[in-house]
């Protein structure tokens, strides 16, 4: 990720192991900041924004575990 400043949506999908609809939902919600280039809808995500998103998700899970909202161990891969 450190090689390139901007990532394609396909690269984001691969890195996060998510589907195309899930990736676009992150963009539309604003959870993952991105830029849209021209009218044709070419989206790019800055690598630092993706890393910041991942770190926010880790913190959110830590907070939920600390609050007792999630079990501290899971056996299923979601």
C-alpha cells in the first residue's frame, strides 16, 4: 500500500476482502473517504485514508469489547 498514493476500488476490495457493493457502500456512507475523478465515476481512495479506516475499525472493536458489547473471543470467521 505504501507504494501508491491512490488505490482503485478493486484494490480496496482486494485489501479488505470485500465485495464491490460493500466497497461502494463505504464510499457512499463517508466511512471511507475517497475522491471521484470526472463525471464517469472513477473513484480513488488515498492509501493513508484506507489505513486510517482500518485503524478506526480496530479501535471500534476494542471499544465494543471493552464495553462488553462483543465477546473477547470468537470462533467463527465473519
